[in-house]
C-alpha cells in the first residue's frame, strides 16, 4: 500500500450497502482507480462528502493505493477546480452525465497517462467557461481518440470512403464498417473543427444525432468492451442534439 497525492476526475459512483459508495476515478498519477467511500451516505460530519463525487468533479486527494485487485481509500480531499456553470446550467449538466458515461466506457487504462488526464481536465474547464458549446461533445469525443490510439488518419481525406476499422480514408470499400455519402461528409467536416472554431460551424439536429452515432460506432469498433450508452436519449431530448 502506498500513500499518494494526486489529482483525479470522478467518472461515476455506485452504491455499496446502505451507507457507502464506490467511486471510479481517472487519476493523474495512476490512471483508473476505484475508491471505497465508507459511510459517506450517512455521515453527518467529516471533510469527505458525497458532493465531492459528482460526475466529472476535479479533485485533489491524498489516498492509499493498494494493488490492482483491491479498492483504494481516500484520506483527504479538496476541490482542484471549482466549476461555475457545469452543475448549475441544465444543458451543461446533461452534457456532464453523457461525457462521464462515455469516459467510463472508453477509459480502460490502469497506468499513468498524464497527457490524457490533462486533456480531460483542461477541456472540461473550457466547457465550464464556454457560452457556445453546441459542438463541444462532438469535438471532445473525437479528439479523445488521439490519446487512445485511433485518431483518424486524414492524410488521404479526399478519398471516397472512411474505414472505421483502420481509421483511414480509402478509395474502395474494404470493410462493412465504412462511412460513405452524407455520413462521410459530416465526419470530414467534424475533423476540420477545433474548440476555437466551433462557433463557425452549425450542424442541424439530425446531423448532430448522426455524428454522435458515428462516433459511438467508431469507438465500439476499436474498444470491444464499449457498452450502449444510457444517457444518449436524455442528451438528444434535453439538448436537442
């Protein structure tokens, strides 16, 4: 067992017994870790509170890290970044639950990846401050593939098809997992957008729905453990995406 001071991002929590939670988190120091929060649901006093473990909270903790087969324990906690709008804005809050579920499915690394941690933390802070964030989740998910090893190769972007399995553009269909026609054009447009330029590109309701399904399909091809997202229906309903 080692005592570790690290920043972390809360992904989700599940109830354990009547009074406790298990929190799955992505840490700066060690990748994925799961923490046992004993008695947190019934404890009236104490510095570690349930409110600290809302989805995507950015915390700094002192924790006891055990071997990979055991749950870890948090000894001290403080907020590393205090969100101003993510939980108070209904639309951003819906995005929070969608992104948290997406990350829970996509992140499987149990080793340190500081670049990935920084990408998540910095861009969630960006979302907190953005006024125009209609395309944020699309760009955020696409760019996540850079850190997971399957970002699309755009060197032949003018080709007629996109092979989801190989992550490259081709002039012939070589797999059933290929994008063509309107889906291909939407995907190419998304590849050309950055967080800074998102305000200049407007997708329709139907186009955003298509892009989300394309991205989910892309992740499912590359991550065999990627599960169906429960939050997508709420995302479409609340954000009209």
